[in-house]
C-alpha cells in the first residue's frame, strides 16, 4: 500500500461532474473558479479535472442548506403557542 496521500484522489472531467449535478460544463467551471469545487489543471495540454470528493462535499453542503431553509420556512409559519408551548396549537393538515 502506498503512503502517497494522492493515491486515493479520483479526478473527474467537468462534463462528468455536470452530469452528476445536472448542470452545464460552464456552471461546473464557475463552481470551480468560485472555489466551491476543488479543481486543477492536469496534463499537456492542460485540462480541468475536479476532485470527486469535492463533488460529494458540495452535494452534502447543498442538502444541508436545503434542510436549513426548510426549517426556516417552517419556523416562519409557526404560531406563538407552538413556539412557546401552551395555548392553542393549530394543525397544518
């Protein structure tokens, strides 16, 4: 087994990342240039590649953001008795 820390790094082409995320290659490159995905240029001629682990991390971040937004929206529709306990609690169903 190698002690090289890069031995487990898997690199994907921007088109592959775009397919996974359901976005265009231009949008993938924008995410790389913004630093939201880790990418590097390899080879001759140099071509962009994106670390597969950063795609997983990006998807996890997006899921967490969606979860937080759902909780925020839910809190905006809650009544004071629901928030503070006691009183009448209205049912949303």
